[in-house]
């Protein structure tokens, strides 16, 4: 099969050029000019072709229509959570997310969804799952009864990490700081896991050839995560030049999740009914978060796109709001934003040899938009073609697709 007639993005030089892509057995085997008499082809004349986008921070099991994060599934019927997660996965794929890192599911329903996607039973992105998030004892654990695994002290952390891997997790997620979507008794600017606990999680992850993602808003939590060997810092809200410099030194990725506040505000029902202390946290820190992502980028921290889909009002399928904000508000150029949404996440996952660019030998994850996103980044909202693993899941130019 040839995908022809488009402008193909080169993630390494940040430019588009006219080319056709030959796809066989799920991979790109040639980037050139399709023969004029080829019988099997997808015509995307005038479209702009990009690698499938990679969202490094999603929670597909959480009901984003619920304004209150306090145990939203307490009255759910059996099967409800998995059905919700499957729907979220499909919506993400159809908006152009071909790979996602699931950094906190709910009683392992997300792992069942991952397996169903891999088996071809349902549609969804390629998922890398963390299982439950390792957390200290905190007032917020009852909010997330299916998402958090309480572990206090290094030995409990080791046991908790091993438990997630035994349940099928691909990576480990820890709480290095408090959260903003939490009770009023928990502070996002306070550390939670201490360095010895973080190192325990990193040891188990390293033993199993994987990595640790560290939820870290607090300044010292960012420092601890970088110095203890976590692969990524999620959020990074209270960063400063010193800790961002440490992240650059250690090669720690920053997953900003800056769209959380705007997503909440864009859903009036969610915004109006959210607990006031959570609403105030998100709106009060919005400007700081944007300014600090600018700062981290200027310092040279590697940025990988992540939406935090799963927070109230932050719906699966709206994932492209994050890269649009990165380019519009955070100082990244459109080309840098695309790089941070494709190549950098592939490197974070250690899978840059498999996907993250449109090159011969790579898995055929291809999306298309009708306008040049280097000239108008909002074109990312208009994805009309999605190919994953060489199979077409969306093509709005074909009747009935």
C-alpha cells in the first residue's frame, strides 16, 4: 500500500516535503515517489502527514464528566470502568494519538483494555501502562481507591512496584509530591516520597528494564526525581532554574500537562460544580505553570507532550489541545511542538527505533491534517486520517469512514 500525495514531516529537521510512503506488514518500507500505476493506494492529495502523536500522560479509566474526583466510580456497575476506558481509548486514537502512556489506571481495567487493543478486539492507541500509582499514606487515597497503591518506606515501595509489574504494568508511577486534584489537606507544593523511597522504585524499574514516572509539582520533589533517576517528571509546576538545570543534566523528561486548567474551564458544567479548593488551585497556578514551561524549554529540558486526560473536563479525544497550547503559550515553535509530541515521547519510552518518525523501517503510525501546522498549529485539531500499525482507522475523505 502507498500513502501518496501528501507533504511528509521530518521530525529531525522540522520541515515538510512532498513524498509518498510505502507501507507493508505494518511498517514504512520506503519514502519516495509512488508508481503512477500502483493499484493499492490511499490518496491524501494536499494533506500534511505527521507521525502518530504520543500522549505521555493519560488516565483513561477516570470519568472526566464528573466534577468531583472523590471516588467517582463508587456506585458503578461491574464492567462500567472498562467500558469507559475502551471508549476513551478509541476517541484518543481517532483524534491522532497512536501511542499513549497510561500513568494511573483503575484496578487494572486499563491493562485489560491494552490487551484487548493488542488482540485487535477494540480500537485504541498503543498503550504503555503503569498500573496503580505508588503513593504514601495520604488523605487523597480514598479519592482514588482504584488508582493508588499505598506504600510507606523503601521496602513497601519495592513490594508495591513489583506488584504492579506482576499485574502487567509496563512502567512504574510514583507520587513524589502532593497533587492538585486532591483533598484540601494535601498540598501540591509539598514532597511526598523521599529520596530513599524514590530510589527503591527506580531500582525495581531498572531491574525490570523499564522506568519511573514521577508526579512532581513541588520544587524539591522535582529535584528528588531527577537526582534519583526517574525518567520523567510529570507536571513540574513549582520548578525553578536550579531544578530544571538538574533535569537537563540528568536527561529527565518534563511532561507538562498544561491543558488541565483550560480543559476544566472549557466544560462549564464541570467547572461550575468542581470542589472550590481544586478549582482555585488550577486557576490560581495556571499562569505560573505556563511561565515555568517556558523557562524549562529555554533551559533545554527535554519536553514530552502529555495531557493528563482523566482530570475533570479533560476528555479523551481532545488531546490535541495540549500541543496547541504548547506552541501558542509556552514558547515552543510549531516544529518543536511536533517534535515534543512524536520523537521525544518515543525516546522517553525507549522506542525511538520503532516509532516517533516517518522513516523507512518504522512502524506505520501516520496521521494527516488538511493545513500546514507549522503555519497554523490549530490545524492539529483537524486530523482526518489515522493509520496505526499500517491499518487505517480513520479516513474522512472516504465516504462512510
